[in-house]
């Protein structure tokens, strides 16, 4: 009888325990608390501190693109860190946490008068720590289970905790009293969220280190060089397709999120109620996660994701007819848009795990870290381009984030940027997702071949 390694058994289609899934997913909470302010509040915060829109556009672009050399290096190092007694994924998470905490403190506790250079330098430090945590964490999740449906449960728990973190970050203006236009601006918000990250991140790292097993690498073939690995990944058609689709879609999301606070404050004139539609959107996204997990399991993941994107896009379009100051109608529309908001994080990451299996079959070894690094590179490229485009468009239309009397042209530019400019990116991502080739049946066949080969290699070594 062929022997099966413990690593193979861990990847069987058995149902994962909720305690382990919760332990894996919970670190996404402080990560989301750290990430949302950089997506939504950062530009408004540093505008209040005196950094200009054009300068910020270049800062965001340079800081994100600087990671293009760092991401694959950390991804490959994570894949090859099997000798670490602490675990090859766990070790990188532990190393990345203090770096990310330092970047968080310096970014979130900045004071008036800081320069664009200050913002750039500490963004780079923050993103370095983020990469050291996020890439091994993502690869770790792809390796917890090889089952098509269990992968969706893994990403579902992760997304659930992420949206709880997003919810906390969204409520921060209500809790701290900080808002655009007030004397303190967003300083209380950023300070409060920064403190939460610094407290929660090491505690979450301790929980995931204690309760989540870290799969050791299986070497079924010769070590691939970096160049050979890149070429092999480029030939993985399904991986490249989902990578390009999500990257393009995320450009649209980055454009949208860069200006979201300004849109509800200035374009819809909601003033102190501007955060309420955003809160409704995020609550709907949290409650939508189990719905998309179920739909992804009942139908195919990519079809469920297409439905989510198109439904959210249609809902956003109705913001064009919301009268000034009508917070109730804005909340209803954001509720409908938010129902699809949790699908991309849940189903997209699950699909990524499925195509990583195909790479493992071809490369004869697990390279989840490297492929997750490519995934992160796509996300960072999208955030850089999306943020850059959004701020440059606003600058072109003459929008002034510190003025309470922007011109009609500036307000139209803000509306255009928030609602209409993202459309082509979202629609292009839908086209790429159409008839995606990795179905439940094909993924099961790929996983069986991977497991069978691993079992043979284990038997031959004994």
C-alpha cells in the first residue's frame, strides 16, 4: 500500500475545524484596520497636513511600484524557508509584524507640516512590513486545504474578519469625532486606528502562530531558478487570466476608494453624515460574504463573481441621480452596491488558490509564496495606477480638498472620478472572467494528481 505523508493528509478534502479557520482568518482584522485608512483616509489626512494632490499622486505611485522588486523576493524566500523550526510561513509573519508596526506609527501619527518625502519614506516602510506579512499569509491560506469548497471557506473566514476590521475603521470617525472639515480633521481617526493596529497586530500574530499548522514544503523535483519559475508561471494561462482580471478590476476599485470620502462630503453635500453611506456599504459587504460563499459553492466561483461585479456596478450608477443632501437614498444605493462588495475578496482569492494548484502540478513543488507575490504585485500596481489617476483627474478639474466652495466643474470631476471612470475597468475584468477554465471538476482532477505524486515521492523516500 502506498504511504501518504502527513502533509498530504492535511490537504485532503476533510472539513476544516472552525477554530482553526477562525485563528487563520482573525489576523485579517488588524490588517484591514491598517489598510482601510490608507485606501480611504490617507489622501484626505495628508491633504490636511499640507501635502498637495499632485505630490500625493506621485508618492502613491512610487511607493507602490517600489514593491515590485520586494514582492517576488519575499515570495520565493517564503517558499524556500522550510528549514525554519517556527515554520516557513509563520517565520515571515513574525518578522514582518514589527516592521509594519513601525510604519503604522510613523504614518498614522504624522503632524502638520510633514513633507511628501516623509509620506513616501514611511509608506515604503509600511508596505515592506505589509509584504512580509501578507504574502506568506496568503500562501499559507492557499495551502491549508486543497479542496475546491474548503478553499472558499478559508477565504470566507478571512474576508469576514477583514470586513469586521473595515467596519471598525469605518466607525472610527463616529467614535473619535474626527472628520474632514473639523478643526482636528482626520487626525483623531488616524491616531486611533494606528493605536488599534499596534495593539492588535502582535496579538493576532501570536494566535495564528499557535493554532494554525504550517505545511512543510514537498520537493518532488529539482529546484527551479527564479527565471525558470517566472517563465513557468507566465505559461499558467488560468493564473495569468485571473491575475489580469483582478488587477484591472482593482484599478477601478482604487479610483473609487481614493475619492470616496470627498464624494459624499462635497459632491452629495452630506457633511457630517458623509460616513453613513460608506458604513452601510461595508455592513452589507460583511453580511454578503456567506451569501457569496454559498453561491460560489452552488455554482462556479467565477460566475458568482461576475454577478457580484455587475450588480454592484449597476447600483453605483444610481448615485448619479441622488439629490444633494439625500442621505437616505444614498444609503439605500450603497446597501445594494455593498451586497456584492465581499465577493471579490472571498471568491477571487479562492480562485487564485485553485490556479496555484495547477502551478504546483507543473512545477513539481509548491510555489504559493511566489504566485501570491505576483498577486500582490498586481494589487499594488492597481492601487498605484488607480490612486494616481484619481488624484490627477481631480487636480485637472481644479478640485481642492481643503475648500468648502469648489466650482461646479470641480464637483463634476469628483463625481466623474467616483462613479464613471471605474466602469471600463470593472467591465474589462468581467470579460476576462467569462468562461474561466478552472471549474470544480478540473480543480479536483489537478489536486488528485498533485496528491498522488506527493504520495509516490514519500513512499520512494522511505
